[in-house]
């Protein structure tokens, strides 16, 4: 498993933050679905105290708070500049931000406690110690509190990984269920695989540049590396006149015992 360079993630995502919401349509769809699943399992559709981990541009913030009545709302993100976008997204539902935790959630010394809900959209795949994160969230949730997150599965962007031999280590849904067993009961879980078609490998690279962050690979895109990637991608994953890219999305809602 390759180590995530979180400093690089913070730097690259920060640069793309303003345009992210416009181009990240898969992540927006994931946010809507996770918000719907989460709201369905909240008693009376209300959370007195909730924390969003990896709030980013506020897509899940807006989707969730438009469906859930919230008391104290806390948010976290690796990128400090996300705070303003999260505040704006929450304000659309007239929910003030009770606190913003800037930085790596795995390194935050103090977290809000006695929470009813922790949510995280397309973020947990960046964590170094997912079992440790689940254990820590169990520690700040009230008994019966919910932990809900979306992430990506092993088939996610397998086209890129097969050519470049670089990528995150994605857990299967079965493994996620097993990780949760110590502290949680899984209430709802599902996964989808979706193939996107692009005009060519160059369009795939633009899509990833606008919507994804690579915290693993510092290598420069030399002309020879770029040419080899384009040729191998076109040869390996043709669809009509273009090429394909796969998204493997996973959604889990669990309750603390």
C-alpha cells in the first residue's frame, strides 16, 4: 500500500477548490445519495450534534442539511480554505457553523463529543488508519449515534492503476463491514460501478485533474511518460471512438452499539 502524502493532497486540492464543485459531478451525485440514506436512518430526521469529516467544497454539507434538521454543526477538512465554502453551504439551510477543524482528522487533538451523527463524503479512502478512525468516531458518538460515509471500491479507476501502477488502496464493501463490527451495526450499505466514456485519454486526464487529487505520485509528466500513457490507455480501454473510465462507489450507514 502506497503512503498518502497529505501535504501534497492539501496543496493540490486547494488549487482546484474553486472549480471542483462544477466538474465533480460524480462526487455531487454521491453526496445526494449519502444524504438521502443518512436522513432515512435519523430518528425524526434530526441530529442535535453532528460532525462532517472532509467537508471540501460543501456538496455533502448542502445535501445533508437540506434534509436533516441540525443543532450544532461541526465540520473538518484538510484544506483550511474550505471553511468559507462550508459556511456558505450550511447557511442555505440556515444552519450556523459551530466550529471548523482545519487539518488532518487523524491528527486532530480534540474533536467534538457526544455526537448524534458523523458523516463523510468521498474522504475516508485518504486515511492512513481506517480502523483507527472508526474506533475514534465510536468514541465521540453517543450510543445509537450514526456514522455514514461514502468512499470508493477496488475497481475505482482501475484503468489508471493498470497503466501507471499508482493509486489508493480501496477497501471492498465486505472488508468495510468487517472493520465496523467491533463498534457498529451496519444499517444500510450498497455499491455501484459506473463507466464514463471520454473522447480520449487526454480528456480523462483533464477530468482527473479537475476532480481528483493525487497524493501519491510526485513524478513529473514528461513528454515520453505522457505519450506512453496516451497510447497504452487508448489501446487498452477503447469505447467506440473514445475510451472509458470506471467509478466504483460505496455507501455505508452504521449505528454505534
